[in-house]
């Protein structure tokens, strides 16, 4: 297996409020984390970094081997999100950090399967056989309007309330993540990204890049380069994982 983590400030923002990382636990089992902070110049940076580093550090202390029952890992994800939500919310009571919050994406790599955790409007997608399958469902006002049939997917793309998030860490009393699991196969890619990527490039463009023969690092960089070329209106963070039959380096 191979992966690449890249983040970019974009073309319009003065700071990068995205934060991402990958962590190995005591048994060598890997967890990827990606967060997109919100709440102002400084506080968004703080919230995203706290979420990734706190949960990553807790993961490093675990002994999960990669063969656990799915429910065990899902319960661990939910528990850590609830704790971190309270941590960020408490810090957000201070004047310097008022209103801060963050999205969070989690990806656990097991022996034969993966488990995703999701809260907010960052995204995870499975790319298999040149098709993109969303693994997450936005926690946003606009997505609720789409789900209720009040607006179309096309109208959602340009809706003025597109960036209003309905569930996040630090801004909700109970931040419960959605979880999903599936068995991976050789050749699969998983794309984790902040919305600064998918607001700037289409599914077709993502498939064209990831369907190429270049290394994972090159594909990840191409995604960010194209998002910036199309306007780069937000910070852009990409975690691209490829299952090729080998161990993680």
C-alpha cells in the first residue's frame, strides 16, 4: 500500500486552517486523520490541529492489530470524537477562540477492510474500476435541503449557504461521527480531502487524475495543482491512499 498527504494554502486565503496526519499504534496499525478548521484567523488553525494531534496521540497508545471487529473500532472512533468535541468546545469559551470548530475525517486501515469516520463537510471517496463512490454524506444545511428535495444537487453547488455546517467538533453538544466500513481490493484508491478540493474540481477530473499511471504522490499533487488553477478559493488538503498489495512504507 502507498499513500501521500499534501496540504496547500490555496490562492485566496492568508492562513491554512486544514490539518492532516497519519499515525501508527503499538501494533503497527495505521489511522489517517484530516480536519478543516473554522472560526476565524487563529481559532480554526487551533481546532483542526488539536483534533488531529489529540486523537492521533490516543491512537498511538492503542494496541489494535487490524483484525478487530468493526464495531470495536467504530466505538473507539465515536468515543474519541465525543471527548475531543468537549475539549475544543471548552477552549472555545475563551475570547481568543470563540466560535471555533473543525470537521474531521478518520480512516482506519485493517487487515482486509477499512473503517471511515466522518463529521462535517470534508469528504472521503472510494475510487474503484474508474468509478468514484462517496463514502461520506455532508453534515451541512445545503445537504439537508437536497435530502429534503427542496433544492437540486446542481443548485447546491452555488447555494449562498453552502458553507453552513450542521455537525462539527467544538460547535455541537454531541458530535457523533458517521462510520462506514468495506473490504478493500487491490487497485482501490481512497481519497480524503477538505472541501477546498472538491469545490474546485469535478468528479470527472478527479477520476482522470487518479486513473492515471503516475505514482500516488504525483496524483495527489496534480489534484491540488488543478484546484488552484481553477481558482483555489480555499485551503486544499488531500490524503490519497492506494491499495497495491504491499505494506505501508
